[in-house]
């Protein structure tokens, strides 16, 4: 009788623990990281999980870990939990080192600014800090190569920047013969490429515009590139006013001659190639109509005619 009673009580206790303490809290944080530092005591881990609403009972969580791992305890590292998990399941993962980290694919289109890139990574990577990224990449506009990247979800901003810069350097190395022949500073080439990335869509058109813009620089003419204004006004898209053209910014190619002080986007390979392989034409002006087609002019008078004909201006 005593043995049966003990068995019934034990079974009831097990069922109670299983039904209540093993279940994840209702407010268990989804898409969350649990970081276990090397040498952290199990009691500290359990208390932290309790405060963060990861487990219902730090005591029973310690019991689950101890029963599963003995004195070995939890394995250090970053654990990613996409959905709610029971205390037993968490204990199982911590003592076996099942981190749950799978690479995330992030596509960075050509021509994005650092701020736009930071936004994409922040959406895709749970531990990514857009603020840290922008701080570290403050002087790297134009040098973060647009591409498709695979990152573990616990990567830090510094790691993302390092990979993107390495990719950029590889691409530039492939263009090195053209860069040497062109004989202009790499910084100027990157700034020009960032303008071309925004001004035109095809390699051939970009090369023609590159020829025009390099020629205007050589003649001491202002570049008058409209693509700088979304960068100046941080992405705001609207029809430019006369006041906008006069804004006092070192990126304003209407107000100041020469190249902008820095890149206005992170250009892709075609834009970089176009910057160092310009096509020489007799033109000094160009505009893009509402369909994206380019129209060129040799003189300012011809350009004004094109503005009326294609833009109703």
C-alpha cells in the first residue's frame, strides 16, 4: 500500500511539474537569443531566465539541467529560439550545444546608402544594431559592396562590415587594371560610380554619362547631378524646387563644383566599371524622361529644349 501511494504521489508530482513548470510562460519572448557565457553558474542562468520570462521556475529548470547533464551543466554560446520552448527542451539544447543558429540570407541591392543597408540587416538579423553599424561605417559610404550575403543571426555589426569591405576589395582588385589605366584616385572613382549608380540603369548609359561628367569636371563646370538630393534630404522623394537646388550641402553638385565630398550610395560592379571606362561623346548635358530614357545635348540651349520636350519644364 505504501509503495503504491508513493508511486501515485510521484506520478502526480511529475504530472504537475510537467503540466505547469515545464510549460513555457505565455509571454515567452519569440525570436530571442539566450547567451550563456563560459563559466556562468547554473543558478545565475536560471535566475536570468526567470527574470526574462524564459522559464516558469528557476528551481525546476536547474533540476532539468542537472538530471540531463549532471555536473557538466550548460554549454556556453548563443542560442537562438524562434518560437516558445519548454524548460525541458531548453535544458536539452543547453546541455547538448544545440544553438539553433542557421544562416540568414540577406540581399543588398546596388545603390543603397549605409542607412538603407542598416535597415535591411536590422530586419533580418536579431542581434544586429543599426546604430552601431552606422557609427562604424560612418566613413565607409561607397565601400560596402552590394551583394547577397549569408550571416548567422548572432553576427555583430562589425562582422557584417568586415565581410562587405572584404567583398568590395575583391571586386576592386578585379578592376585594378582598368583603374590603373584610368589614372584617377580610387576615391574619385568610387564617388563617380555612386552617382552613376543612381543616374542610369544600364552599363552603356552609365558609361556615356561618365564621359559627360568627367568632361564637365575637366572643364570646370558644375556636375548638376539630381541624384545627390535624395541623399542630402535622406531619401525624401519629391519634385525638386529652386530652393532645393540652392541647399548649402557639400554634396550639392549645383552649388559646388567638383565631385561631392563623398559617395552618395554603395555602387555595384557595373557602376564601378562604367566610372573607369567612360564613353567619349560630344555631349555636355543629359536628362532622363519619365520612362527612364536618356536624352543628350551638346549645348545648354539644346538641353533646355529637351527639358520642355521630355519633361514639360
